[in-house]
C-alpha cells in the first residue's frame, strides 16, 4: 500500500508541485492537501497519515514549525519533512530541535523531493549542512556570525537595543557593536535598511519560532 501524505503549504503552486510528485511516484498517495498549519494536527488525529510535508511560513497565524512540534509530540510515529524557500538559519536549527525527520529547501534542491521522502520513510534523517547563501546588501549571509544573526532577527522584529540586550543576555553596548558591524559589512545606510534587507533576503523571518 502507498504511504499517505499530508501536504501543508499556504501557496497553491508548491502544493500542486508536491501533489504531482506524489501522484507520479506510485509509492505515495495524497491524503490531504491543506493551506492551514493550525489544521494539520487535526488531520493527523483522524489517523492514516504516514508523512507530513510542512512549509514554515504560513498565513494563518501559526508557523509550520509550531504545527510540526505539536504533531511530533502527539504523533511521534508520523514522519515529518520541513520544506521552505527561505534561508533563515533558525528554521534549520528549530527543525532539529522539534524532532523533524528531514528538511528540504524548495529553491535549492540538493536532492530530489521524492528521494528525500523515500529515505525519510526508510528511517534516515536528511538535513542540509547549512542554509543556502543569500545576499544582504554587500554581504553574504555567511559573512554574519551566529550572534549577529540573533541580534538581526530581533532588530527586524522591531525591538530596541535594550530589549535585544535583555532577550540575549547582552549589554546594550554589545548589541550596538553587533549592529554597527552588520551595517559596515552590508553597506546599509541605517538600522532600518539593515533590518528590511534581512527580511527581504530571507536571512531572518520575524515572528517565526
């Protein structure tokens, strides 16, 4: 019998792509294809789901990472692959933390989706070593340190230097040092331009945990 797959993605084109891949495989069947992360665990509760393909950034107020965490906690036998087109390093780290089985970048396909699905169902965990490289101004995402990216994520959420410092257990002086370093690296003209560039480039995605 084919494996039953739940597709969770709020964009029509990716859902159709996954549906076509599954339909042509002969090894999988689409159990449901939905655009709501909030509804994903309800579909899993009905039973019969073997694999979930879960996008990260959704429009219904819940991120795919949050939905995935709920599924893995309640239904640990269901395999789950996180899929995204955004290179935010937080996604990769959080996917591992919540127990996702594999991770696949839509735009940078190191392995075909079907191969990742097959190997995941066979018990492997397929994760890229790092997010794809993207640009923010004059800098590549790999030019920014992990601490700088943490500061940048909170800056993009609109937090003040004091709020960032409190959240990351740093001094305000250290936060400003990191912000100024990133402005210098990227060639941004201001903190606002730095934050906007990071969001546009997908380096950081405010509000997704």
